[in-house]
C-alpha cells in the first residue's frame, strides 16, 4: 500500500481487549499525515526552485551566447575600422609619406586598443557568466542534496512508523 496523508488519516484498526487507545492511535496518525503533507509541500517547493534555477541557467547560457556574438561583432567592426583607416593612410602615402605613416600608426594603435579593450570586456563577461553558472550549479547541487536528505528523512520516518505499528498494533 502506498502511503499518503489521506491513507494515513483514513487508516483504522480493529479494537481488541487491552489494545492501544484508539484516540491515541488516531491522534498519532493525524500528526503523521500532517507531517507528511508538510514534507510533500516542501518537496514540491524545492522542485519549483530547481526548475527556476534551471531556467535561470538557460538565461545565463543565452546571455553568454549573446556576449560572444557581441564581442565577435565588435572585433569585426574594429578590424574593419582598422582596415579602412589603413587603406586611407596608404592612399595618402603617395602624397605625404610622413603624414601617412603617422595616420597608419595611429589607426593601428586605436584598432589594437579597441580589440584589446573588447577582448578584455568579453573575457570579463565570460568569467562573470562562468562564475554565475558555477554558482547556479552549486545551488542546484545543494537543492538536490537537500531534497535527497529530506526524502531519506521521510522514508526513515515512514519506515519507523511502519515498524512501530507492526510491533505495537495487534492484528
């Protein structure tokens, strides 16, 4: 028989001479049913929390993809801008060699700074996202552990009650 709060509440025992006090047995069963309902509710709440954490993890993973795409776009724009500046500097090089050299150097420096800055920001964002993912995984693992502990406690309580009932209730 599968135990539920309702089956515990509805359980009745035959009366025998010198048996247990029916009121005490009924009170015990009602208390046990209430405790079981509390554990079931908490288990349900913990499952909801795990699902919320998983959804949050999905959001973070989507954010990581967006950050990667954004950083790739920034790098492409920076490289495109650098190439454009270099091309302009080379066109003017025929007219003014000294001026062209200065503009090329300036363009390369800015492009490298932009690339370096974008890379730093992307790496920082990836590190932050990874830390968040790891924290979420730790939270999920902790919730799973707590759930397992609670299930073990419920099972132990049920087994204890079952053993008690078997050893103390005369059939």
